C-alpha cells in the first residue's frame, strides 16, 4: 500500500455501497474526495509553515474570540485555530482557490471563514470541525484528546509488542495514528459510528503518512473482525441534550457508552491483551459512578486493572444541567486493564 493512504474496508452498515476493500479516501457523506484533497493540501501547507495550535474547551474558545470580535485574522493560527474570518491574501493564491472551489472556506461579511479547524499534537496536525461544534455529527479535538494521547503514549513506552489494535470511537484518529506511527508493523483499525469522524480520521491518517491504518464504520467492535492485543478508546461521556456524537455518553450520567466499550473490549482481547479507556467519571455523594460500573464488569472477567483520576474536576459548568443535579464533580480518568 502506498504511504500516506488509509484503507477503507468492507463493513456491514446498511445503506453503504462498499463491496470490497480499497485503497484511498473514498467519498462519503457530505464531504467529497475533492474536499478531502483540499484539506490535505491545507494541512501540508500549514505543516511547512510550522503551524501549531492547542485547541481549548469551547467555553475558553468563546472567551478568547469575544475579545477579538469584529477583527480579521492576522495569522494562520487566527484563521484555522481560532476560526476567525480572514482575508484571502493570508494564503497562497493557488491554495486559496482550491479551498474555495472545494468549499473548505466560505464567504462571510466580505472576508472568508474556514469550515474546519486544525489542532497540533507534538509535530502532527489534525483537522476537525469548525467552531462552534454545534452539529450533531461534529468532531472535536480538544483537551480530552491531549490527555488521552498522553496516556496512550505513556503506555506505548512500556509495551511496544502490539500487532493488532482497535481505536474505538476514534474521532479525529489521533490516538490510533500515534500508535500506528510508533508501531509500523501493527495493523491499526480506526472505527466510529460518526461518518464525519471517519472522514476526518482518514484525512489525518493520510496527512500523517501512515500506511498501516484502516478506517471502519462500527458500533464499538460489532463490525470489526477478529480479536486484538490492544484496544483504546476515548468515548464521549457527557449527558448532552442535543446528543451530539462527540459528547453524548448515554445513560447513568454519561457512563453507559464507556462501560459498553469496556465489556466489549474484554470479550475481544486475546489472552494477555490490554486496553486503555480515557473517559469521564461523574461522582455523586462521593461515589464514582463509572468506577462502580467497571468493578461490576471486572467481577465477571479474569483481568488486572488500574484506575487513575488524572484530573479530578472537569466540565464543572455542566453541573448546572438537570441531569447532573446529584453530581458533585466530573473527573477525567484513565482505566488500563489486561486480560487474564
């Protein structure tokens, strides 16, 4: 397989027309292959310009751009990080023409606005949804992504002997791409039920020049074949009224999806295979709801596990929502486990 091309593989989702595995970034959903080629060209240009941008929480983003309301972007970070309107002269004419033709940018009040954002992680760039991420299928790269990636990278420093990996609810594909780069002989499967996430993951994999990544539509592991020796996940974990794909974690104060992933992973790991889940843990009256659910699952499986609260208080503003009236805090946690 040529470097820089992610593989689209056959899946069993009704309504799709794939008949067999193929190489390339196949058109899907609302984004055309031309759109993805234009975004890839943008990522390549930003990389050459040594672009870097740490994507923050939506509330922090809103505060920062409020200071600049009515102003045009002066830098590439303003335009593609803070998502501020910009003059087309900020970009080379040929690149701007491609972005305009393929609807990566749109006209707004005499200036231009990007339909995507670009975040940086180490030396890598990742494209994701424009601000504000209000669409049901929005794809968000933010503080959780950085924490998840750090946890995965720490894990990789202690165990390089992995050959088949699943990144569940992959979003932008950041974790799976990092794993693929550090383990070029491993087969890394990026999966999600959000088609837009798969589009962005495929584009990011191509930009990262990884050849050992494949892209799959799958509800957790249901549509993925075979077993794995390493499974990672950074699932949505909030109670979101709009049920946006990147935020909504289901029942039990948003822990349902994370617990489903844990159960599925323990069923599909090979003996001595391991997993890592980064998620949110709501705490009510001193009881960690996610940990209690995980303990119940582990009681039915032979496995060793560790549990780490890496941030004891995240998304405090969500406690104003009715679904969290009995919750005193939400912690960011890393659950690591190994099948017996």
